[in-house]
């Protein structure tokens, strides 16, 4: 079965992590949009993204995942321009 771009996003841009607080839904969507821009993919609407994450067993209210990879760097720099 082929992986969807949502599955690839989760594999490339997040890491399961029970030791830190959950990554909230807004941050996860922001990370997703950064990942899409880096891969030249048009991001889906927030509501579609949330549904796709829930379909994959990601509880957006307590997604114990942390950011990883180039999308994390892009997201952080875009969120806090003073760091760049």
C-alpha cells in the first residue's frame, strides 16, 4: 500500500515523543504547511488536515510528537523571525 503525503509528513517531520508536552493542533498544522512548502506540495485546508491526522490515530489534543527535520527548522524560523 502506497503512503500518502500525510504519512510521509509524519515520518519526515515528526517523531513520537511521550516525554514532552503534546504538540498542539495549530503547531502541527503549521509544521505541515512548512513541510508542504519545502516539498512544493499545496497544503490542504486545516479541517482536511485534522481529519487526516485523526484517521491516522493522531489525537490532536494530545499528540505526543515533536518536530524534526528541515520542516521543523523552517517552521520555527517562520514563526519567530528574530531567530533568523
